[in-house]
């Protein structure tokens, strides 16, 4: 994979992450699977490692604009940290092809819901 394409993938993920709250799952995972040839489990793990500093920068900037609801966010963190632990454990039990289909199905369902309002 060409160095410039990898940097552009990261740039796209960073912009979309801070602009729309997306990036890791919707941009990086498919990008690493189809552009870099990574298996889905490695793409997911790598995406999580990449999105951490990206999210921290985005949180900082959105905090300076007053766009963070810390009360709701901290409560959601309790569930999401537990869910992340469980999801990582489950990812070792579910075959990669099924994970890819679950991922695609989730994106389609969310897109339909958002489109309809």
C-alpha cells in the first residue's frame, strides 16, 4: 500500500471523527481491510488503537466549544468500557466473515434509520 494513501485514510478518519463522530469503524476498518489487506480482527484492533489519540484531540477541541455533555458522557463510559471488554472477548469467538457481515448489516441499519429520521 502506498504511504500517501495510508496517510489520506488517516486524514479522512480524523476529519470525519471530529466532524461527525465517526471514523474508526466506518472509515478505518473497511479501509484497512480493503486497502491494506488486514483481516477484520486486526483492522478492528488497529482502528481502536488509532482512534484513541484522534478522539482525545477531538474531545479537547469540542470541549473548548462547549460541545461535550460530561454527565451523559461519563455515564455512557461505564457501559461502553464494559461493552468494549465483552466485544473484544466475543471477537475471538466469532469467525471473521460473520464479523464482516455483522459490521455491514449494522452500518446499513443505522444508515436507513438516520435517512428516515
